[in-house]
C-alpha cells in the first residue's frame, strides 16, 4: 500500500460520505467501484458530516484501503468525545488497517457538550502521543466561520500543523484568489505542509447556495451569472458547474497547487468527467515535478 508521503505531487483525491442510516452500505460500494476505476491517489470518507452516519466511516475506509488497495483517509471529529471514547475509536481504526486520519474538531450536535477535546489540535496531540497514523487536517481559505480574522485563524492553523499534521485539505471555495492569498500567508507563517485545494462542482442552484452559506464560501459574480443563466435546467446547470470546477482546477494546477481534493457528493460520473479532462495535465505536472 502506497503511503501518502510516497504520492507524487500534485495529488488527486476524492471525498465521499457514508449513506445516511445504517445497513445501506451496498450503494456506497458501487460508488467506490466507479471512483476506484479513476485511480485517485486517495479517497477520504466523512464522519457524521451534514447528518450522515458516523458508524460506517471506519468500515468504508478500511475496505477502500484493503479491498481496493487504494489509500483511504477516515475523517474523525473529537468535539463531544471523551479520551476514553477516542481511544476506542482509534483502536478500532487501527485494527481495521486504517493508516490515514483527517483529524477534525467537528461541531457540537444538539445535546452534546465540550468534554476532553476543544480543538482539532487537541485530537492531533492525543493521536500523536499514542499512535502512528498519517494525519491530515482542515484549513479554510476564507477563514473558519467562527474565527474573528484570517490572521487569528492562521495562527491557530500554525499551532495545529505544529502538533504533527502531514497535509492540509481546504474547505471548498469558488474563487481561486482566496486560496492563493491564504496559501501565501500560510507559507509566510512557516506552514510548509502540502495544502490540497477542496473543489466542489456546482450541480444545482439550491445545492450550491446551501453549501456556500454553510461553509462561508464567497460566490463570485461569475458563479452567480452561471446560476442565473442555467439554474432552471438541471442538465445545463450540471454542465456549467463541471466546466467551472474544471477551469478552477486547471488554474490551481498551473499555479502549483499540491493537490486537488474533489468533493464528489457520491456522484462518480461527475468525478469521471473532471478527472478525465485533467488526466494529461496531471501527468505532465507529475513528470515535471519528480
Ligand atoms: P479547528 O482547527 O479546531 O478550528 C475551529 C475554530 O477554532 C477555528 O475558528 C480556529 O481558528 C479556532 N481555534 C483553533 N484552535 C484554537 C485555540 N487554541 N484557541 C482558540 N481558537 C482556536 N465535519 C464533520 O462533522 N465531519 C467531517 O467528516 C468533516 N469533514 C471535513 C473535511 C474538510 C476538508 C473540512 C474543511 C471540514 C470538514 N468538516 C467535517 C467540518 C469541520 O468539522 C468544521 O469546519 C468544524 O467547525 C471545525 O473543524 P476543524 O478541525 O477545522 O477545527
């Protein structure tokens, strides 16, 4: 099994989420079948994001790693967990052969309260003292919605990375300029880890408005125009969304991004169209950067 550190820059990774509820794992494995055929460098599996289940993350990531022979990353949130809960979860991940974790704070669900972990950095420190996972963490090109300023958020990001993060995966954004400014400031602060850019193709007007307000991503005029022009027609919106995301990716790759992390929304056809249109670009950059 290739380790993340063995992967050739720039990487292409896909994010999927477990199906809601338990017992519906077959559907996700047909998605994984299709995604695996695109030979991504990594597939990450969310943990309880947007009301999806937490129970199946480890099992899905484990099968990707062991049955498909592809590096997988299990997302893991800590807020609301005790150290004892976390030890159990981490031992389970280890026993399932998981090597990579995206260590997150998460958001308190209704009825949950702060316990042993307040920030993602607490989880990272905890993992580092007892285990040897490769660790990913989240970053926010337009700052985390709770942070008072980008400067404050970046200082916390630096603290987090210094706890032992191997690579960062960004929140989605629609304007590459935010990513470039963020990356420059992060590098100036001494954050040297690879930063993968999170890209979510727009496939429907309602989806994108919901995601943008949830994540705090700015909507450039160009995206607003696309939604105004094509939002009434699903096929047109999807084609325009894929074209926009591909354009963003081509620009990011030309500007030296370490990797593209595609929020696939469990839609392999979307990932296929985009991956195939950048295959030659990725290949040429990988050869150049070796
Ligand atoms: P942190 O890094 O802890 O930061 C959270 C906030 O606290 C920031 O404002 C930061 O500036 C501040 N902060 C950090 N340290 C300190 C400190 N020492 N003192 C004061 N303030 C501090 N959520 C899920 O539930 N499941 C998922 O699978 C999931 N996957 C994600 C994948 C990606 C790529 C991204 C970008 C996000 C994902 N999320 C997921 C959402 C994430 O859980 C939320 O954004 C959450 O609010 C913050 O998590 P974090 O790990 O970034 O937190």
